[in-house]
C-alpha cells in the first residue's frame, strides 16, 4: 500500500519511486560503452583493471571488470549518495537468470555471494539482453 499524507496526496518520495518504475518500462536500462565506463569510474578501478561490460539500470550501474563485479547504487531522491559494492568473482557461489515473460517485461539476475544467504538481485528491462549478461558473468565466474 502506498503511503498517503494527511492532505490525501502521495508523498514526494513515493512519486519519485513511481516515476522510476515507469522509466524502467520505457526501456531506460541499456548497455554502456565499456570505454566510457572505464573513464567515468576510473577512480574505482585498480591499476590495470579493465571494464569489459557495463549496464545502466535506471540509476544504478553494473560493471564487469576483468577482476570483479562492481555494483553502483545511487541512493536517495537526488542520487548524490552512492554505494559502491565490489564483488570479486571468486566470491560468487552461483547465479540465476530469470527471463522476461509475456506480462512481466523485466528480467532478473540473482547472484549469491559466499557468506550470505540472500542473493543480490538486479532487474533488467527489455533494453538489455539478459542472455548477454549471463554469458559475461559465466565467462568471469567460471575462470
């Protein structure tokens, strides 16, 4: 149930989330050029680390480097607060991909990391080929 203020209006934060969900339906999730991601996130990368693939999911970004998976989570209404989650590929115990269906237009990626019970879940809209994401992850996890 969506919270409502005393005036009967939706609070601004709820409107932001609703807008964000609608943006996903319009295909704002997409591939980012790995060279551009390399430049934009250079401060996060180790010496010689290379970005092989990158995806923008509304406000969040997923980077596949030659050493690790980096999840960039923009938080709050403005997105100025950012959490960078670094997952070495050797820590990924398994992962699952759920493809989009007829009525559910989103595909999901679930990643289990050693030492945690719950998976990390990311939702992709039809703008991203989930099979490509799965193939990239397989390439690095299976090393």
